[in-house]
């Protein structure tokens, strides 16, 4: 079945983790993504856990892409690259300015080659400002934009998350930018454009509520463990069986139901906790009461009781729990993909879910140059003889 972005041609000139996911997500939605690599291959092919000598991370970030090789340090390689750019709708890159200049792949050069091109450029700090050009990664972006300061126990040190939140948010931002720019071009008759995706600004979106409520000169918000400043109860809680759950019930009606469930629905408790402005002054007390009630019940029993009363609660799942969860299995939120060498792989299914043109993972990352013949024929119309000559000359 054709995907939502069927017919969209994407040229992927990116590497490592964040930017390649932009093109991978576009590929999930049906775009024809051509992954351009130098003859030595993308370094991601040799990183992370492996199976049968192949990187599992590469299998994920290079999914749905057709890999080709091209030596961009040769003039004839640059000429061939520009021919590909002429036929591309979107180009995704996260290379340094020096490399882009060496490869004749700057925005000024490529937009001259193809005025309709949408170029998605990913960097830690963006293309403008004093920090433009500085190297960085999702970890630096998380710290720089304030997320790390807000993560951890209230009386403990700032903590990095155990997952690449900055990288994934950046990728989603890049996808939104690419699709918006393509809509402007294709539906509104606009030109191509440069999509400047920094890695720290998507993190700032997580802090939007804190930013809007902050008065300059006042103490900045501080980490609160699993709690939030504007609502209670919202925390992780341990059941009597040492299994954890979360509760997030911060509205007045939800708190009224919480008080009934935990047996604290008297006049004195309602006076302290029923209204938001009052219970925030007594947040520690209410949180402790909820924790004490949950500590008397096995986790699943507590969740069942709270859920029956329309109080938002959920288990704290580890990955084994996630992969065995009946709801996740029913929605096929994780799918199995077969590979001749790697065997069966589990991958997170594409999101969001489109009813008519759902996303799909058609294959994991392929071998270096596996699609040279078909891509150079499809995009440029090169014959077998022409491709063979390019191979003999070391251009591809």
C-alpha cells in the first residue's frame, strides 16, 4: 500500500543518531529515502550492539532507506551528487560547515542547483547565534536547554536521562519542518527552503510551561524528583509488593476522588486539599498520604482501585513489561521485522497512526551500496555500463 509520502524523494546526507531518524521517519510514511554514504560507509554501521557482525542500531536508523555510495571528495562525485539533488524533494544533513563546503553541499550551492529543494539541517545549536557551528549532541542539548537541571531528586544532583530524549525530539521536529516546508512548496506554490533544526530548541518545548510562569529575577524552578510544581498528587509510588506505579491526579475533581479512595474525605482534609491553591501549600502532606495508602496494597490492586474511580494511574514498566503488555501487543506498537542476516528484529512501530496510509517499516538498514544499481537507474537513468564505469573509477 502506498504511504502518505509516496513519491517524495529524500536524500539523506546525515550520520549518527538524531538526523538520520528524520529521514527514517519520512521513510516510514512512504518517502523514497536514498541514504548517501562515502565508500567507507557510515560510522553508525560499526557502532552499538551487533549481531552476526552487523550493528543493530544501524538496522534501526537506516530502516526503509536505499543505501548508495558516492565519493564526494572527487569532482565527478560532486557532479553526480548535484544530479541527485536536482531530483530530490528533501535533503537531510547534519554535517559541519567545513564538510559541506568541501562537498559543495551548502544551502546556497544546493538551492541554486534545485530551487525547489527543502534542506533539513540538524545541529546542536542551530545555524545562527554565537554558538552556531559548535559541535554538540542530544546530551549537550538536554543540559543546555534546562532539562538536566530539572531532572533528579530535589536534594540530589542534576541527572541526565537514561534515554536519548534530545535526539528523538530533534528528529520529530525535523520531520514536522520537512513536511511543513513541502506543503508550502507543493500545495501553496512556494519555493524550497532551509529548515534550521537545532537540538536544544525542541528541549525548550518541554520547559514551555516553566518559561511562561517564570518571573525574571526570581529563583528559577528546581528539580522535584517525580513531582511537578503545579500539581499534586503526581509522583511514583511503591506498592506493598515493592512494585512501582505512577499517579497523576492533579485536578480538583480527581483529588476529590483520591481523598475518598484513601479514606481522607473529612472536612479538615477537604479544607486543605480540595482546591488547587490550598493543596499546593500542603503538597508534601497530601503526597505522603497517597504514598502511605498505596504502600498497603499490591501495585496491581492499587492501580485497579484507582482506575475504577477514574483516577489516572499506571504501572512503572521496564522494557520486559512493555514488550509483554497486552495493550501494546494488541496495538502492535512494537513490530517484528525479518532480515536475512540478523533474523527477527523488534522495532517500535511508526507513529502517528494514519487510517488510510499507515506508516510501515519495510526493511531494516541494508548493506553498504546495496541499492547503487537501482537508485542510480531510478533517479538518474544511468545504464549498467555507466554505473560499471563509475565503479571502476572509484566514484561510487
